[in-house]
């Protein structure tokens, strides 16, 4: 077996002032902030927190580093991090396919 290696990039999304709240606790969240969340989507950041796009930016270098290592990897993390990793992988794959189609496959 291998010893676990903590990876700070795999930390769950920082919800800032919303940490510990559920969307079902809407009475505790400013309605204007809920509307902003809906309008901004991946770019929404709770006060003092991190946006989903920022989470993806934090995870992309890790994903590339793990892919370059060429080894199987097991990660234990929250669902939101898994979804963000999936989105990053899909974006990287799309970029690679676009490069291949343009005759610019990465080395």
C-alpha cells in the first residue's frame, strides 16, 4: 500500500459566509444574494468565499500534474470537487481534441 498524501487543491469549495448553510435555509440568506447566485452561476462567490470557476482554476493544475504522472490515483474529496474535476477534465479533453483537429496535437 501507499501512505496517503494530503492535497490542498482537493479542499471543498470555500463557501465563505455561507459555510454550513443549506439552500433550504434560505430564510438565513439575503434574497438578493440568492438572486445573484442564480444570475452569476459558476462565477458566483458567497461573501468571503470562492466561486465554482475559481475552484476549477485551483484544480486544473492538479489534474494536469496527475495526468502527466501517468499513474493511477485515488482521491477522497467532496462531491463538488469531483464535479469540478470532471468539468476540468472535459474542458482539457475538448481543448486537446480541438488541437488535434487543427493539426496541433500537444507533444
